[in-house]
């Protein structure tokens, strides 16, 4: 299961890098909140990874990654919605 979580979290970084490259190369007008939600997903991945080895979360690591994954999914959905409107 952890390899799938790693792939999903790395995809957040890849999407952000591709988005930055597209905005810079093609001079795309971007809503500020779209970028905020995208980079908040990267920060959330970093926070999840940093708490992974914490002693007080050791027995709740599945809950941490479950709720963290739902939070990142919500950020992604909100960023997609802002990108289309």
C-alpha cells in the first residue's frame, strides 16, 4: 500500500512543477487561489511525511495518512474547480 501512497504524493509534486512550467512558458493567466491550493497540497505532503516517524503518531499512522490523503484530494478537487471557472 505504501508504494501507491508514494506515487500519489509524488504526483502532487509533478503536477505542481508542470503547472509552474506551463504558466511561465505559455504566459497563462492563473487564479491566485488555484496556485494556493496546488502548493498547499505540496506542503500537506511534506507535513504528512514529517509526522510519519513521530512517536506519538506511531500507532495512528493509517489514520494520519487516510485523513491527510482526503485533505490533499479536497485541495486537488478545489484547484480543478477553480481552474475551470
